[in-house]
C-alpha cells in the first residue's frame, strides 16, 4: 500500500462510562419520588435506571460510546476536539405532575473527563474520579453531591485503506439490579476506605440551555442529545 493510500481518514473514540453512585452525607430527600442521572456525552443523551431517593444513590450503570471524527490526525488536533466536546450530567427526581426536577448539575470538557491527569505522560487505562456537582434550588441540602465515576477510553486512528463507514453508537453494557440496604451500607464502607486520595473535580456553572427542562431549546452541538435516547430500567 502506498503512503498516499494510507493518509489519515479520521479517528474513533471508544469510551466506557460507568456511573457508580452519588453520595451526600447528612442530606435527606423531602420527596419520595425516584431519582436518576442524565448524561449528555459525545452527542448522545442517556439516563440511568431510577433508584430510591436515599443517599448514597447506588447506580452501577455503564454505557459504551463510540464516536467518529473525520480529518483529525495530530495529537494537538485530538486534544482540541475533545476540549470542544462537553460532558453534561444532571441528578433528577421524577415528578408525577410535570417534568422531572433538576437537583444538581455537572459540566466539563470530554478531555478533562476522560484524561484528568494532564501532568502525567500517559493516563491509566481505567480512570476513577469523583465529580462535585452544582446543587440547584431544588436540592434538599446545602453541600454538593459527589458522583463516583469510572471511565475507560481508547482512541484509534483510521486510514483511507480501512474503507469503512462509521456510525456513532451508544449501548448499555450492564445494569446491576437494585441492591438491598444492607448491601448499600456494606458497599459504602468499603468504598470510602478505598477512595482515599482519589482526584475530585469541582463543578462548573452550566449554561441554562443545557438543563433537562429546556432540551427543546437550541443548545450547543456537542451537548444536544440525538433523537434516539438510550435508557435503562
């Protein structure tokens, strides 16, 4: 194959995102309706299964995303692409009478989310970080809830010789069944011990156009959900 035939066609980003749980010690929900997480990532809008409103919220939902970017080859171009893409996460509580209530939000770039250790030459294959959310006026407490996440990502360069057509996809890898209160308490004790020293991302103030209650309005390309929504539960 000649060098001309091997020119860069683009790249694909494969990312597994696992939302493990949300904790906020000392905070109790006033309403007893179920709560869930909403995630806008790489142009998709997905949500977790709904759980009972009692911290810690145990989700263990995992999603696999694949996104194609054309014409990007250099390391700098890849970094710029991922910095322009936005991750937007909401904690919501179901409301039988109207749209769900947005309780807290989090926003950062895809690059920060997948590669949170820029000072290292190479990020680990599995990245575990805690994300501090921005509580809204409807949140029942005054401290920020914390999301515990785990991500795995892989970036592959594509050449013209591959001669393939690519479609952006997302799928649910696994969705653990609801756990008993005893299992939740056991998980909480183990996790708090194991998470010492884990990096924590602070929340950022978000654009109101990204909120769950205003998805029908025009929002940035990188954060607007596709027409097909993947759900669990």
